[in-house]
C-alpha cells in the first residue's frame, strides 16, 4: 500500500495578502465578529436564489432576509473551515494555545498544549462560552478571538517543534484537563526558548 504523502506547508507571501480595515494584513478564515459588506451579502443572497422559479425580492439592508443571509454565510464559512482543516498541514500536530480570557475581572492569562484536530481545537479555549468568533492569520501567526458580554478572549497557536515536544513531555502535564498553574512556567519556557515553538506562517489549507 502506497504511503500517503503529508501536505506541504504553503508559506504565506504577505505582499499578496489584502489588508483589513485597519491596514493590518490578515487572512480571515472565519469572521462572525464583523458584519460583511452589504454588496457581499447581496451577492450571496442572489446566488442562493438564482435557480428559483420566481425572481427573489430585492434584498433590503437590515431586513429579516438580510440577517438570515448573514447567518447562512457564517454557517457556510464554518462548515468550509471544518471540512478543510483535516487536510491542513497543522492537522495532527501538537500545538501550544496561549493567550488570555477577557472576563469582568480583567484579562486572565493561560494556555494548553493539545493535538490540533480541527475546528474544535480553534475554539477549544472558549468552548463553553462561544459568542462572536474570528479566526485569522497575520504576521504574528494564527489567532482565535471570541467577543462576549464580559470582554474579549484572544489566543495564539504555536506548533511545538521536536525539541519543544520533548521538553513539554518531560515537564508538563500531557493530559490537557490536568494542565494547571504549574504548567504556566512550562508554557512560558516553551514560548521564550528559541527552537521550541514556531508560529503558524503557512496557509491552513
């Protein structure tokens, strides 16, 4: 039986990436935070109705159909992300998820080392309070943001190298449910030691 080839990492050429509204270059894989431009919503709406027997009513901004279309666009993006990630170079790798939970008491730093298994890994840090999510890559790597009523959660994903993986296995808790304050220093050491982690600087798929 022929060996299955692993997908190659496609390095990002930042010169070819479109900047966001703030001038920051990003690839947005999922964005439930910002409302899409009306023209994009209209185009999606018309595409969904192009095979209807009767012409669809013109889309009106802020109408029920408008918000239903935005919801459908978000669900499609989420399904696309879930379907594509198993073919991603990051799939199956051990990653350090590190960042902060934005609660009413302020930002609380934390992290976990887990295997990247798909969309659920991207939302793992805030799985119990998902609200408005944004998944994107910029010059600093792969990030997940979650906006909720108490504030904003923000986490970055770092791939463990072989050296980093050995250090973590020797010093950290391998069960993510057992990782606690003790592992804070382990995560800090991984981030601050050259050659232990690397940022995600390739296309997810």
